[in-house]
C-alpha cells in the first residue's frame, strides 16, 4: 500500500482527518488480509458498493463473497489517495490496483474510486463505494 496524502477542509492534523485516514487504511488491510470481522465493523449496514465491473453489493453480499472465497484480494495498491473531511462526511478518492481471484479466475484490476464515509457515534462507517475501471495502458 502507498502512503496517503490528505486534502480536507480541516487541518491535516485534525482528529477527523486522522480518523478517516486510519479507517480507510484499516479497510484496505482488512480486505487484503481477509479479516472479515474487522471489515464488517467498518462497513455501514446500508453500504452501497459498486465495483468497477458495474456489479453492486450490499454489506451482506460483499462480506458473503469474501467469506465464501468467491472474491479474494491477492494484492492491493492504492495510488495517490486524497482524503476530504466535510463535517460528518468524508470522501476518499484514489486509484486502486489489485490482483483478485473472482469466480476461480485471477485478474488484474485498475480502477479509480470514490468512497463515502460517515462519522457516526460508533466511529467512521463506509456508506458507499463507486469504482470506475481505468483503461489499460500500453
């Protein structure tokens, strides 16, 4: 994983900026390590996750794909992440490069994504992800 930069309305050293950075980095690590209990704690019960393929998942369906082995992340790299804290909401944008196992096939994925987080009494919760595939480079 890459080191992230933060751009937000708050100071880069603010508790909110540090909190969203920690939450997103914990999500990345949980995805890679298959730590589904940790991942479940970070996801909102109303999660809307749109993959770069256009497929959509809820919290339950996404966790089921991971727990059943239908989806597994072999490698993850996040390039140039930007964190924007806007009151109780945070936006995280980055390029994700990954090697995934999906449906028994290994594939390379490169996408640009936007993640929407909400700061709740229980901490930061991921509300939505929208990923867009990147064109292959020669």
